[in-house]
């Protein structure tokens, strides 16, 4: 019996409540290609990708998956897959090449067509405004270290709302501000490649401010869709019970989780323990009214989960790969390995039960302030061939998705550890193998294999598993 026809699919489908969204997620920069087409301006990631050694194997995003020219083919794949929703991102520099002022009508037209075709296929759009592709002109002015970038995001949000606000069902203002801050401005492993360490925290504040201003702009323009943001969350644990390890775990929990969600959901920044205060002094300047702007009422909160983190005091290379081993050696803690877990192709621990832990922590920390949650990204890369002549037998990905979704549903169901959390859906990262940021084309997360020489798309076994789940869920509704 094939895995997509097994009883486990029927059992899992039966546990999804009516209206639960099954979706796939992607980001413009990672799939579109055509970086110089239609009047698009350059982004900070374009410049970063040209730096020698910045991208694994020197991979270029210039073509990526060529989604810009193959959108019809990709929508047909989603329609065959049977998902309810597609979480896409708009390319800011394709719409507003300089990040301010004049808009690019050809870029707007591309997304107009894309949205119309999705709706015609019965696929609900969840649109992310900012998924890391800061217009290069703004990056030259300091990027997210410059407070003015928050205002520019709000201006761009208004442009998008005026053009697309009648057709977008869900808006995500900012995707993973934690990753932009840490990887881009603290450690330099991602664009713009700055290594400010703890002095990078203004980038976090300015992204959150941009989020709040973008929410206000979307609503002022009458966008009909529900509004939220997405951030990556990881449960953080000390490697031992030593005070030094516990302090480092607290610091990383604040940096990864609490700074963002506390400000957005509670309207305040968390207070670190006294020994950690010097590290967080750069969080600001927080002007009067900033936190009120950040703390906009949200229709949903997007949670991206990939792996748990164990932290130990002392300098040293990360024992789980995070894409910035050299840079991590400059800070007074390091990431320790979880020996009990298998790992993905990226070397990340596969820990589905820890997704339940994240949901439980969100409930405990935010209570009634926690809006409905979508898991807006979840998935894994595994080693796979560059060229295939049939479906990739990626049973490891099927198990990953089934177990993570299963733990999330159990945790938020009756008697679960996170009972009371209103879990609305799960978006698989990602539809297509794509340009995986600094990892280039070395990590394949897709439900669909992409041959990066021919650009041929070949659905993997996980594609057919998710299709079977979607069909079984539909039979139960």
C-alpha cells in the first residue's frame, strides 16, 4: 500500500477541524528569477549574492525557478495538489524599485495576473509584503538600521493595498524579522552581511515599527483581508542547569522569541535579567508611541517552526548548522546538539513534539492576547539528486510533515498541552525546490523537484501524500 493511500492519511485528515487551511508557502526572491525584467529594481539580496563566497557553490538567484515566466505551470501544480491557500510574497523592488516614490506598473501587473489566476483556480492568496528583499537604495541608507525604512514599508503597503486589497484574503506584513536581524545584521550570514552582534537590535525594532505602520496603512486603504505577521519561533533550553547556561538560554530566548511576540502582542519589550542588560541596551531608541504602533490588533499570528535550540555558555562553533558557524564563534554562547534527534539535510534536529512546546509557550505567555495562529512555514530539506526521471521517494519528508502536523493538531485539541490555541492552518515550506538564500541550491525543501538546468518540475512522493491528505480532509467536511 502506498503511503498516500495508507490509513494514516485518513486518520490525520479526520483530526483536522472543518475549515482548517492546508497550504504551501514560497518567497518571491527564492523562486521568481527575472531579476532585471519588467523594471524591477535591485535588492540588498541581489548585491549580497554577488559577493564571492556569500552563496554556497556560487549559486545565483538570477533565474531561480523562473516562476516569473512559469507561474501558470506552478498554479496548475497547486491546483492538482488540492491545497486551499498559497502563501506568496510580493517583491518590494519589483513594485517600488527604489523603495520609495514611483511604482512600477509592470511589476504590479505581474502580481495582478498571478492573484487573478490563483483565485480562478480556487486557491486563496496569503500575501507577504516583506520577505527579506529590501530595495537596494534603502539598504544603502542603512536598511533596517535606519528608522525611516519603517515608513517606507508603510508606503509600500499602501500601494499594495490599493492595487490588490480587494482580492487578498490574508496579509503578512513582515516575514521572520528575527532572521533578518540575526542573520543579516548581527552575524552577516545573510544580506546585507553586517556583523553588528547585539548592536543589531535597532533592526528588530524598526521592522516591528514597520509592521505596525503597515497594518495601519492596509486598514486605512480598506484592504479586506485579515492581517498578521510571521515570525520563526524555537523553544530554547540550556545545555545544563549551570547558571551560565541558563542565562545564555534566557538571552537567546529573548532574541529569538520574546522581543518580537511581546512587542506585537503585549505592547512591551521583555525585561532581561540584570546580567544581560548591557547586551540589550541597543534595542531602540523606542520613541513615545512606538510600542502602541507595534501593538496593533491582529487577525492572526503566523508561526514558522523548524527546530528547537539548546544553548551552552562559552564561545565555540555551533554544533547544529545554522549557516553562520564562523560568526557564531564571536559571541559568548554556542548552540549545542540534540543527540536524541535525527537531523534534516541542513543538519537541523527533527523534533515534531517541540512544535507542541512552542504552541504551549505561546499560550502560556500571551493568553487572551494571542490571536488565531497559522503555522505559516513548516518543512525540511533532505539530500536529493539534481536530476530525476520520476517522483523522488522522499518518505523522510512525508514523515516530517505528518508528525509535525499531527503534534500541532493534538497539542491544540481537547486535553492538549496548548488547548485553547486557535490553530487555523499549516503551510508547507515549500512548493518548489528553490534558491535557499545563502545555501544556494544545496538544500531542497520542495514538494516538487526542480531540475535547475532544465527547470523541469517533477512532483515528489510528498506532493502526492499532501494531495491525498487534502482529498481525505475534503471527504470529511
